[in-house]
C-alpha cells in the first residue's frame, strides 16, 4: 500500500516538472523572437502591369471605340494594282434651240394657229448610258504614292425629226426679216402650191480622261484620305443639221432643198486637285471624291450650208443654206478660261478582300462650252444672219454602278 502511494506521488511530481520545463522553454524561445518587423522589410508592392506595346495595331477592348487612324497591315507586294469599271446612267443640260419648223395657217411665229414642230426647246438632255474605267497603281508597298488614270464617255444621243406633207398641213421655216424687223416664214409645203418636207438631226457626245498622282495623307483601318493632283481633259462634240425641201409640179418639176449645218466642239485642258476620302466599317465603306480642275476650253464652231435647185433636167448648187449664209458661214474658234468641279459619293460593300461593289452619284460642272443652239441666228436679210460666240455652261450628273478588283 505504501509502495503504490509512493509511485503515484512520483508520477505527479514528474508531470509538474515536465510542465515547468515546457513553460520555461517557451519563454526562452519567446525572448529570441523579435516583437517588430525589421525596418528593411516592407509590405509587398502592388504588382506592376505588364504592357505589351503593340503600337497602333492593338485590338480595342470590349466597349472601347476603334481608333480611326489605326494603321492597317500593308498588303502584299502583288496588291498594288486596282482596276474599276463603272456603268453610268447620266443626263446633262440640254441645248436650247430656236424654233426651226412650224405649221399652221401661215407658219409665222406668234401668229394665231401657228404650231412649233421643231425647236423652241432643249435637245441632248435625255438620260444616256456611259462607262468609266479607272486604274490605280501604287508605286510602293506602303501605298504612299500612286499613279491613277481614268477614261469616261457617254453614248451619242440623237434627237431627230422627219416631217413631210403633200401640201396640207402647211410646213414652214420661221425667221425674222432683218430689214423690217417683223416675223416671217419660208413655206415648204402648202395646200395650194407645193409639197414639202423638213428634217432635223441633233447629235451630242461627251468623253473625258484624267491622269493623277495620288498621295496618301491618312491611312487607317477605318479611314483613309488621299490627295490628288494631275491633269484633266473633257471633250464635247455636237452638231445640228437642218434640211428643208419643197416640190412644185407646175409649171415644171421644181425641187429646192437647202441644208444648214452647225457643228461645235469644246475641249477642256487643265490642272486638277482633289481628294479621295473613305470611311470603312466591317465590309461596308463610303467614299467621297471632290475634285477641281482649272484651265482653258478651246471652243470651235463650223457653219456650213448648201442649196440644191432642180428645174426640169437642170440642177444648180450654191454653198449657202437658209440660215447658213455668206454672212456667217465659216470656222470660228476661241479659248476661254474655265473651271470644272466634280463631286462623287459612293456606298459599297467588299465581297472579298480583292473585290468590291458600289453604287453612287456623280455631278460634273463645266463653266463654259459652245453648243449649236447658241450659234443660230434667225435674222435673214440685210447682211444677216451673223455669228457671235454665245458660250453657255454645262452640267452632267447621274447614277454610278461600279466594281473594283485589286490585283
């Protein structure tokens, strides 16, 4: 019994001794641990952002606006040549022509019952088809400088009338008697005397060409601006031919025919400046092409006439007509300072990287041209008709349908 109590007491003291040693060791180690951090240790800094400098080709994050002047990837060396073909559905300002054929009781202008059969209106102003072809060759891979050339034409428009009368109704050619100043008429056919005919033909055609250097000013994925400077040519050629004939069976077959011909040509040569501005979004694009050419227009007029008379078997010919007389027949020319602005706006879609289609509207203004209608003088007699340059302006406008291919 005493032995068990002794053993139990030893265990209790051993436990107390071990506990004391543990507390003392803890205090000893606690004294060696610093209560403050060393001054050379600092709190971790905020992590620096790692920025990959991708320049202007960086892809905008969601919600950000795509920059207009973002530099696009340069095309391959082979993508320097572009060719476009356009279908033009244009009309242009018509040429006002004086009354040249009448009918009625007397055929005299402003007389009761007189009807105008040809003239007193504009010709050459109807819709006409045409085409324009454009070529651009970039001289460098970076598309900094290019040569551009284009050619356009509108189809020849013809306004023609052919009239004949066995006598009734009356056909006449009106004019102003220069001696008396009164209105009169030369009768081609009348119910009581003779048969007659009248024919007139108005022809009009236009064409042009350009050669420009194109310099890139702004280049981006969403926007590009090119400056243009070069040379422009425009040509306008028109003619008006008028023929009046009469046939009298008595006292013998008498046939008389006179033809007046008025031909005009206008050629513009000038320097040109302009721009090509294009905005792009995905595969859609809008471009505007304002241009201004300044130079001179060489205007020329050629007036000729011929009259043929046949009485029985005898014929005679004179180098004059009815409104083309000795007083105004001849060739005339002058050069006049002119300007030619143009504006084109197109909306298109890129079907592929190298194929684009577009539709647009164009307008061209030509400040001074010569046209047949302005060369006609209805005064006859007393040294008339006479000729004087009466230049007029010209505009042309219409719809453009085009396709562009890049090689």
